[in-house]
C-alpha cells in the first residue's frame, strides 16, 4: 500500500511550487529531508521519490523534465565540492553534507548523474562530535 505518511507534505510541495529555480529546489529538498532519508530517481519523465524508512513500499512520482533532475544532481555535486574540494565528480560520488551549522545531523549523499542513470540518496546521520 502506498501512502504519503513517510514523505512530508512540505517536501512534495517543493516539487509542485519550487522557489528559487534549481538552486532553491535543491536547498529546500536537502533542508526538508525526513529523518529516514530519501531516494530520488529519474524515470520516464518523472522524479520517483522513495522513503528509505524500514518496512515501507511508498513510491511517489512527480513530473519533472530530465534536464531539471540532472541540474539538481549537478547542484548536489557543487555543494559537496564547495564543502570539500574534489569530493565528488559531476557524474557521481558520495559525500557528507551539513545543511546548517546548528543542525545535529548531516546528510550522507550518494548520487549518480550519467546518461544512463540519474539518482540520489539522502541519508541523515548524527553529526560526529569533534
């Protein structure tokens, strides 16, 4: 059974009414990532959103041009490399990204942005104590 219980309504609104173009879309997506994490994949002219919560088969689709999805992934690569030079390539990689200096969590981001595959996983993790 598919429900929207594991994917916040505010997150879905980001795709319906994005503010600030691709940059704003990605910033809002990262800020609103739920505790259990998300996987976003581009398939058949849609952004397919899956909650990474245990015991959920929830899948939502939002119409989105492939060029916009790939631009989102390029923005993710840019953010990763701004925090840690050459952490990822434009075509994929993995990095940990702190969205807010005051946040107790960071996002472990794994993405692929190639002609054959476009996807990103966002997994919140506790911030390491320094």
